[in-house]
C-alpha cells in the first residue's frame, strides 16, 4: 500500500509542476510579439503539457488504485473524500482548459491578455490548498 501512495504522490507532484508552470508560460507568451519567441513558447508549452499529462494519468491510475484498495471501503461515506474527488475533477477540467489555450496560441487565436493568465495561474494553487486540507484535516 505504501508503494501505491508513494507513486501516487510522485505523479501528483509532476502533474502539479506543470499545472503551476504552464499558465505562467501563457503569461509570457501572451506578452510576446515576435515570431521566434512565439515559436519557442509553443514548443515549451507543448512539451510541458506532454509531461504534465503523463503526471495526470499516473496520478489518476494510482489514485483510483488507492481508492479501490483502501479508501473506498473506509471513507466512501466521508464528505472530505467527495470534496477531494470533486477538486480533482476541477484539476482535470483545468488541465483540458490549458490544452485549449495551447491550441489557441498555436492557431494564433489567443484573445486573452497576460493579466488573464496571471489570474488563472492561481487556480491550481487554490485547489492544492483545498485538497491538502480536505485530506489531512478531514474537516467534514
């Protein structure tokens, strides 16, 4: 069981690294107005998205494995678990939303300013705080 938890945490950390950094790349990309810079940001965003997608898939595989093997029987009626699962669903939606922005930049159809991306950059951090509190404190 500890190996499952360890690999789940490893994949969550790698996913989160991307979730926290990719919107920051969008901030700089939205402020970039030259072709070489645009191309460089597109490559960086695409490669980071690939890495964070591996992290997301690993997180889901090991998280669902843990849920099945351990948490479901013990905590299926606990509100904190449902809160955590809903927040993970929000992270998945944010992940897909980032893919949408990557495609907009690629197609030169970005309509958002660097300020917009600065604001959405905080979403994964806020979700992280809520997940940690839900799992560690189990407030409800």
